[in-house]
C-alpha cells in the first residue's frame, strides 16, 4: 500500500485550495440533507421491503420503478433497460440529468437494485433498533442507492445542478450477473464513455476509507488424464503417475511459483478417480475409484483474483507453462476464462480520493485513506475503470452483508450522504 499512499500525497497537492472551507452554497446543500433525512429513511424502508433477489425479475423491476419515479421528480430522465429474456435477470435503471454544457466533470454514479435474498429467504423485512437498521439489502446496497438519490435531491433543491451532466446507473443483476457480461454490462460501459468520473456507492469500507482499486476475477479449469492400471504398477515406466498425482503436481507448482501481492488463486472443487462426472455448472460432481486402481481422471475448478490486467496475463502464462510439464504417462488440459475486470489504483482515482478526503476534513470528519485492494472483491465499477477516474465504497456502513443479519449503521449514514453530496458538487464544478 505504500506506493498508493505516496501517490495520494501527490494527489492532495494537486487539489485546488478553492474549497479550503465550506461555502455558503455547500452549507445550503447540507441543510437540505438535514431537512430530508427522515424522508430518506422512509424511502429506504419502502425499498428494503420490496424483495429484489437477483432472480426475482418482477421484484427488481418494482424497485427500479420506485427509484425511477423518485429521480424523475428531481428532473432526471429515467428509463428501465431490460436485459435479454434468456438471461432471466431484472432491468437496469438509468437516470440522466443534463443541463447545458457541463462546467466541470461529467459523472457516472453506480448502484444496484438487486440483493442476494430471493423470495424464499426468511430475511424479508426492514427493522430499526436504535442506530441499526436490519433488512435484506439495507447495506448492500439499497442504503447506497438512497444516498445517491437524496444527495442529488439536496443538490437539486439547493439550485446547483446547472451546467452538469450526471448519469445514475443501477444494475439489476449485480449479485448474480447475467451472462455474457459483455452484453449485460454494455449499457454501463456506454455510459462511462460519456463520463469523466465514476463514483460507486456499494458498501463503505469504514468511515475513513474509500476504494481506489478493486481486484478482478477469472476462473480456470484443470483436467488431468493418466493411464488406468493396477496400483502395484504406479510410477513404473508403463503406468506412470496417474491423473491425481498430475493434478497435485500442478496445484503445488501454482502454490510455489505464483504467490505475489494482490494475486490469489483458489481451487474450489476437485474430483478424481476411475470415473469423474461433473455437473453442467461445474459447481459439483461425482467421482468413483478404488485404492488399488491408478486414477485416469481428475478435475479441478478454481478462481484467480488480480489487481491489473497485466498481472492476470502474467499469471495465466505461468499457469499454462506449469500445466505443460507433465508427469510420466499423463496429460493435462487447462482452460482459462475471464470474469470481472480489475480496477487498478490510478493517479486519477487517487485524485478523486483526495477531493473526498478534503471534503471530509472540511466537515471535521478526518482524512479518508485508500482501502487495501487485497481486501475488496470485484464490482460493477470495475467494468468502467478503463474509461474514467473511479472511486468506490461511498455507500453506507454496516455489518453482515449477504447474511440473514445484514445491517446498516445509522450513526454514519447522514455523514456519508453529506460527503457524497459535496463530492458530487465539487466534481461537477471542477474544470
């Protein structure tokens, strides 16, 4: 992380001192956040109480319409964009505001409408206990979606959305992405190509951290083949090592030769024996064998996580080299498939972080630092990172995401909304 923090220091130096303290306009924006606070919670409750599991197409659409109507009320042109019916996923919501020639940065604000909690989940309802909100998707990420909406509403009511271009993109399938991704994420990429900065409002990474980098994902499949024979002859010239030993050799070589910062690779499923049957989705299977038979078949399914495309390509090449060095009387087949792209920690990303950190300090909330990308998974913002400066982790704080005890922290909710509103305001006025 040292190189990231060094670039961050340089980015701080580059930030204009024009916003050394809050202006009257910014104080007016904060007043609107305060005035709309209780209404934002009522809106969140309404959104959380609509089931929008990724496979609940109608539920996702219902949440999309709820937000579409709210964005339309503050002057945004909102449209629900359906994915191909074969994907069996909910609509994306795109809401756009354009008023004259943009004076500053053109923004893309990213959220998602779906949750991991389907219609058969026992976790369905909004509940508030003190400063904690329980509810499906309250933290991931309907709370973040509400921050987007009410931050923009504060800006609209303060009269500062002039000469600005802002696109809000809320995907309907982030938790269980429709395939092929090139199709399901095309509208998001198209919006990025018309923008300068992307801000992601998925769950916060702590009050004084934001995400300048996210690792990408890929998957790989390893199949090894050996000569079926009696185990008494294993390692002999005629029999060789067998498929399981070959798979073990390859996995051990991965472990010994590929370890480096931000690169991880995990075999999640392994089968081997005299016969191997793998399900179509490659998430389960059946193997059969005997201890006195040298196995002719083995199957391994794994993932790879990386910080840059270059790191991914280097790892893939090394894996393929390792696979090719077969044990006697064995062969191996290696298949590599890309998934989510990565979001590298660029200087542009760090400059946006510096702007956010300055806002936080102006608000008396302390410095905001770059979150360790090794602790962050892939997300929708990664699809646009090649086209725009990007910052993520601007949503709500909470605990237990994707569990039946998912929560959102109300103690910091309003402060995150204030930061978001001022960040949007400063960026749309930054030349």
